[in-house]
C-alpha cells in the first residue's frame, strides 16, 4: 500500500513584503487576469476606482491562458508595472 501525503513542500526562504507606496498618483497599474469568469470585470473596475480615487495612471493588462496554468509573464508584469492587481472571480 502506498500512502501519499497531501502536504506540499514550502520554500524555507522567507522574503520581505514588497515596499508599499505612499501614493498611487501617476503609477502604472498592471493587471494579471487569471482567465476565470468575471476576473476581468472585477480587476478592471478595481483599476478604474484606483484611477478615480487615488490618481493612478495607465493600466496594462496580461491574461493567463487558463486559471490552472502558470503565469509565465510574471517578470514582464513586474518590469512594466508599478503596482499589480491580480485575483480570482467566478
């Protein structure tokens, strides 16, 4: 009999949280859409509100080919954005 453990392996390295911005004024917002239904609506509206209320700047979009697929564009998103929104919706 084979017994499989449901526990994954977590990296032992602890990284500090990203530096928080004091303001979003003029900053580029990156959106990483995970392709789930309504994720584009949720993230798009959130970006609109940030632009209206906090003066955020341009919005750039990336879309994963499927919600269960890895995001192969992470480095590109990080280079092209000051702040990034990502999330899940259904």
